[in-house]
C-alpha cells in the first residue's frame, strides 16, 4: 500500500493565490521527478488549513506566519509563480518522503 502525501496550498479564501501555488507546486513536483507518485495537492483557506492533516502547507508571506506552530510544517513562498523557488523549498521534503527518488 502506498503512503499518499498531502500538500495544502493556502490563501485567504481558498481560491486565487492558493490555486496559483497549487499549479506551481504541481510543476515543481514534476521537475523533482514526483510525477505520477502519490502526492495530493489541495487548496485551502487560512482559517481551516490546520485541520487538513497535511504533510506540508505552502502559503504566501501574508499567511505563512499565521499557520506556523500548527500540526504541519509550513513553507512560505515569496513568488507564487516561481517554479524554481517552490522546487527548492519542496526538495528536502520530497527527498524525505521518497528517498529512492
């Protein structure tokens, strides 16, 4: 049985910037070689994101600090459209999750 990893991309209302981060995360995961593996990327709003039970939360600098100290590690993304930035920030987590990658 495969262990499905969960990444939540957070913005204020669960739309807009969260969707931008999600698209960027999916591109970064592809570049990291995770394409086709068990990673679920979701979008959530800042008020409910802590309850998602995610392995990782990505958020803009506006919302990241509000999520820190919760049950999931938080990664702050400065440029929501930068695949390179997201790839760099995701890489340690992906190597942890998929050591044989």
